[in-house]
DNA sequence: TTGTGTGAATCCCTTCACAGCG
DNA sequence: CGCTGTGAAGGGATTCACACAA
């Protein structure tokens, strides 16, 4: 049904969904592509083009029914269901994510925490006991984990990724500052804070040298 | 000296710099664009094109002198100096960033922490005392803060951003899931974890429906 | 010979503009 | 009318291919 959707489109769909949820709360029934564009820092044509990749669910002369479109976007983005997530690495970043409120409210359920620190193994975060890394594969497989959040130091990341893939997980959100080598069918999203900071300092530095 | 550098180029420069630092440690003297490409998940032509935006610092038939190129990249990315950073929001994400080891080692020095929670105001993280938001403007201005990391709830983010800009800061790393409205000359980098997760679940969902 | 630097060709994303439906 | 959906045009970024320097 779909072919080659640009990554930039996906990010915008995420935005549109958030805007729609705001609009739902405000009681409106429909939106135009122009209004969505305004809230998403893009253009009306772009909104329509983005949506057209997946079908045509607007009414000409009227716009999009908010409820219908948001349901469809949830479906497209795959968030019309609950994803079972394992958190590998119970350090600072792991803890921040674990408590991130948007996390559970958006359909991501953390069902396992893994860390290699003996002082942490066996302790609890909320109801969840922290496991050591030894039985990683069987643990993930038994719990039916689909998504892994990798928040371990760079040196441990590749091994944990490989073992997770072996356990049958389907995607990785990677906070370690390395390029993971995994089979092509396992998507990886990288979050690299140093890179973001460097993009920022570049932008500032350049700005100073231009009028 | 430079015009219109694509954002994707900057992210790759960041990568190259990290690769170069690895190579520096391993004692080599030179790299080819091909080797850099291999480590950066891109092509040799792309590496050369990226670098050519800023000048030509390779030697034909030989490659790039590692030390020279990494120094030049640090200069380009603006990380050949120390940036004074303020952390606004001392919650989970703030705490994770504060302890992020790459942070200080890369030239970002946190000189102030601000939070509105009365229970936190006055307490210390390492040597740094947490301030309330009341005197934000004067605090940032006095300390000469250039970069702000915004790790507060969405509802507070816009106000904190505006006040930071008024205090003369030059860039914002934003973790709040909203589009900040700030003057054009203040660059903002957004880190949106929900968006990353949604990109991942989209990729997985799509993948299943294709052979 | 090796590997850079770079115009030219290509590819892909965005924007335009308008036909067509409600 | 008003606003969507979409081919066509436009603009950037990536890739190609080769002249040229070491």
C-alpha cells in the first residue's frame, strides 16, 4: 500500500498527531491542512502531500475530520496498540526514560529492566525487578519484548544489541554514541545528545560570522 | 566563508570527528575519505563533498592528516572552546544530562541549575546549588551563560525559553515536546523522545507489511 | 599510482498550481 | 464557493566520474 516514505514525513506525521490530540480536546470537529500546517511549522501543501502517501481521508471544501484522522495516524505510526519494551541499562538515562510520563501514556509498556551492576540487580523500580544480563535472551523472548531501549555505555551497546536481536526483538532505540551493526530488518533510531549539542554550537558559531 | 550548509552535513561532521578521535587514539597519521565513510555509514564522495564546503584540507594520493582534520572539525563545529551551559529543569532528564559523562569532556560546562520545585531550591548537585526561577534573567546574564538546556514540562517551556533569550543566551537544546517560538537568531535543537519511538514503531509496522 | 576536489548528472523532497469534488 | 488530492515544476542534496596533485 505504501512505498518509500521519507523519514521527514514520519516526523511530521508525529507532529500532526500531537496537534490533532490537542484539537480533539478543544472540541472542534474538523481541521484544514492549513491549520495543521500552522501548528506543525510546515506548509498546507506539505501536509496534504504527507497524508496522500497513505490514502485520501479529507473531504474537499471541508477539511479533515479530527477524530478520524487521528485514529488513522495512530494506525499508520503503529501506536494504536501497546508495545512491550525492555530497558537495557538502568543508569541515569534509563531512569529518566522509565519515569518519562509520555512513555506509558503513548502505549509503550516497560516489561523488563536489565543492568549489569550487581548493586542494582534484584532491586526494584516501581513493581519491576532489575535483572542481570546473563539470561537476557530468554527473558526478552519469554516476555515477548518487541522494542529495546539501549541506554548502556558505548562499549557494551553492540553486544547487548546483538543479543536482543537474537532474542527476536523488532527495533532498538539507541542512546549509545555508536553505530550499531544489526540485521537490515531491525530498525534502529539513534538519539545522540553530543551530536545535538554540536549542531547547536555550530549554528551559533556560524550565526556570529554572518550578518 | 561558508554558505548554506545542510543540517545533514553537520550531523555527519560530528560523526567524522568522533571517528577521528578514535583513530587518533590508535596512532594512525592519515585517513582516506573511504575509511571515514566506512565508519560513518556514508560514502567516500559524501565525505569529500561535506569537507569541501569548508575548504580543502586533504592531500591528493594520501588522504587527510588525522590530527589536522580533527582540529579543523572542532573549529568548524565550534567545540574548540568551552560553552557555558545552564540546566533549566532539575527533574529526571535534567539529572541524566547533568551526569552525562560526554557532557563535560566535550567542552560543555554546566554553570547553573534552575528548578521551580521549592523542595529542590537551595539543595546541591555536586558543587552547584539549585536556583529558583525568579532571578533567572540576572543569573544567566551574570554567569555569561550561552547555552540553555530546557528540560522542563511542556507548559513551562515557552516562558523559560523567552526569559532565557531575554537574558542573552545564544541557543537552546529543548527536551519539551513543543515548538518553541523564539527570535530567528536563536537556534533551537529539539530532542523529542516520543517522536523517536513513533518513528521506530512506524518502521517496524511497515516492515511487517512488506516482503 | 593513489585518493582528493569538483562540476555534471541524478535522485528525491518540497512547492506550485489547478482540476475536481462536496 | 472552499479545500483536498495530485501531476508537474523546482530546488537541494547525493552520487558519479574524472582531472589533477602528490
